[in-house]
RNA sequence: GCUCCCUUCGUCUAGUGGUUAGGACGUCGGCCUCUCACGCCGGUAACAGGGGUUCGAAUCCCCUAGGGAGCGCCA
C-alpha cells in the first residue's frame, strides 16, 4: 500500500519507507481495497523475452484482468554484471507486441537499493539476521564434507552467535527458523510442505553491500502489494525461504502459483538450439501476436474443447488454478495452424497492415502500384501459415518473378500449350480495362478452353505458370485480376518465348 | 548425493470412482477442384510400470522407473 506521499509502505508493524521507486496514480490503496488482485511479471534483463517468460507474463496479466486487478512490471536487475539496457528494451518490446499492457512500472530494483538496505538493517537490529565472515575456504570445505556425507550442502550457522565488526568485510545472512515446517499453499500444485531443517541461513546482503534475489523479491512483492505471485516452477524451492523472510518482516505472504516450464519440441529444456525462442523473432517470422498468445495460453491451460480464444475470452475464462502441473513441449505445427487460422479469419485490413512490413522486406512497396494489399490478403490468406509466407507467395502481384518453378514450367509450358496461351493472349488483349475483373476473366478462360476443346486445367495451368511462375495461386480469374492486364500480357509473351526457346533446344 | 515437483494418443489437452477414455494439431485415406491451399468426411494413435483400497479405478494410497528443478556473495 502507499501512503499519502505516494511511497511504498509495509502493512506490518515496522514502517519501512521509500526505496526510490514510487507508487503510480491509481494504486492508492486503503484497508478496504487491500484484497485487490495485484500480479507482477519480474524478468531479469539478461536477454530477450522468451516464450516461457511470455507465457508467465500472460498468465499474470490474465489473472489480474480477470479479477479487476493490476498487473505490474518489475525489472530484476540486481545482477549488475549481466543486466543490460538492451535487454530491458527487448523485454518491453516483446510485451508491447503481444499487447500485454502493464498498469504500473517498470520498476527497477537497482533504484531501490536504499530500501533493501533499510530492510536488512532492520532485520539485523531485530536479531533476525546476522553478519557472517566465514572465508570461502571454510565454506568450500563444509560443502565438500557434506557432499561426501551424502547430505544436502547447507550453511551450518557458524556465525549465528558471533559478534562481527560491521566495518570488516562480511555478508549478512537471514536467520532461518531451525525447526518446524513451511507450507507453500500453491494455487496450482496444492500444499507443498518443506521442513525448515532443509533450509539454511541464506545470504541476503553480499560483501559489497548489494542485496540478493531472495531478499529483493520479497521486499518488492510486499512493498508493491502483490497478492498473487505467478512464476516459473523453478522458484518453487525458493518459496519457503521467501515465506520465512516475509514472516520475519511481518508480512502476510502472497498466494503463489508455480507454472510448469515450456520444453522444446524434443521435450528437452528450451534453449537457443531449438531456434526461435525469442518472442520478437516470432513477430519477425510472420506470426500474429494473437496467434502466439492463443498458442501460449493453451500450453498448460484449457477450457473444455475450445482451441481458439480471443484475448477477451481468455480474460473471461482464465483461472490460474486450472493450469496444469506438468511441463509441456512447444509444438510449432500447432502454432502454425493457429497462425494460419488468424490470418484466414482475421479482419483483412488488419492482416494487410501486419503484412505490409513483410512485403517491404522483399523490396515491395504495396502502396506504389499493383493491387490493394487487402485484396491480396483476401485472395491468399488461406494459403499461408505465416505473414512471411503470405508475402512470398504474393510477390508476383507486384513484380515479375525471377525464374519459373522448374517442375511447373516443365509440365505446363510445353509446345502443346502454345495454342491455349496464344488464344488467351488474343482474347485478353481485347478486354477493356473495366472488364478486367474475375467474372469476365473467368469467362474468357472458359471460352478459350471450349474453342480448343480442352479441359479447364489444360488452359488455366499453363496460364497460371506463365503469370505466376509457379503452379499454385488463387483461382485463375482472381490471379489475373491481381496481376493486372499489362503484366499478364507481358508474362504470356515471356512464356511463349520460353516455349519457343525450349522447342529450339529440343 | 539430498529436498521438492512432474508422468493420458507423436504433440497440446478433456477427464476429478462407473465414458466404446473425448477434442485439437500432426499424420494417413477420401470428397471438393483450373493449381495450391481452404473446407468437409473418415481412419490411426494414449492412461509409464507394479502393488494396494474398492463391487468398480486414468481418477485415491504406496513403491519403482523415467524426466525436471533447487541446494550460489545468479535471478
């Protein structure tokens, strides 16, 4: 909760004051609104936003939206060595592209060091933490003997009762309870008990004075009044320590929900060798944000037999306690199916807008000349799994293709096709520009086929290859319309020349 | 090594003591057809293994196996 000055204040006995970050408008909280749901996404800026993080963010976002709460973005950048500004930008770029808007933040932990110092000092004063100057060698030795004795390596509390000069190099350790148990009542996994004897006195302040993760996360979650912590299940083992610290600070722990991780297509831990793991790379490869979101929400969560969800539907139907307990593998084929679904069923104008930059990638400016991009989308949408593909198979609408598809040319651009192409050329040339539309074009092709007593296929296919360069395109009438009269005649001439050259070489 | 988590078709999942174990992606076959797609119809395919509890277990309990995480002056 925040006080009148807009500072984070704890709800416990000790008022711990400002740490640098400030409350934003709208987060003014009172006792009665204390139960407002607040979730957070807390990435460390050491790389791009990957699909696992994106799903965690999505779940947190949906949960907050579902319950009329707030979604907070917090950057956990206390690892000065590895954190970069580029990563912060990359993460925000990913969230923005997905449309996961946050209500508060981004808050940076590096701006809250003063606050963490206060908390550590307070813990020290109250005897809930202590200084430790155990040399590395002692710790290493301890660890080795414990490993040899087949027990879990833990700090032995050597400095618990010792007086250590605050001026001399030391770390601060949290005095973890020595007995009893901590029960993590997880929204996804249920009650998971941990014996305190399994835990040790973890370091909460390094010898350089900087706070460690388990301290900062707890302080921030408390100060930012986070009610539900939704995060990867690699944090489940950290949770009992965090609860102990929270209790020492006099805070009620938030509810936790540990989501299982996302595996690569091979069932192994997701990594760079699996190819695209960065959210932004999906954008660049022609995926729609709504498709990725839809795919991710179905990884670990479901609502009966429903497969397609709009963001609004997700918000209305999502419940964190319905999330699965097991890890799931990332399956590109299903993502492709969803992406194709959204390309095909999305608003053509919307798709055209998203397609435009991919045309640009091919050096095509759809605004310059050629057909309206919306018309291309309507004709081609069912034929592409990604916008990148959609751009590639639509380039012929805007410029002459380089080479014929070899197999298609071999099969359809043969001397036998010459009469058909000549007949088509003659008829098409006579067509008035205002008649250059599917209905008329269709009749022309039909008429030529009838006159030559050929199947539609024997006429349409050579024409298609002549005009598109490949044997696949929308209906021949729509294809001709998109290509336009000039280019159509030009490309038929090119095909006739190709056939002649081929006959000469035979 | 210790602690914790996990285990239904190839993949994502439904299922919460009684179902011919359902759906989706993929795959295979067919239909549609001027091509490629789309669409439609149909097929293939799973409860990790073993013990219990119960009249009855995918569902509850135990063990085993396999997978994963944590055990940092990383987050």
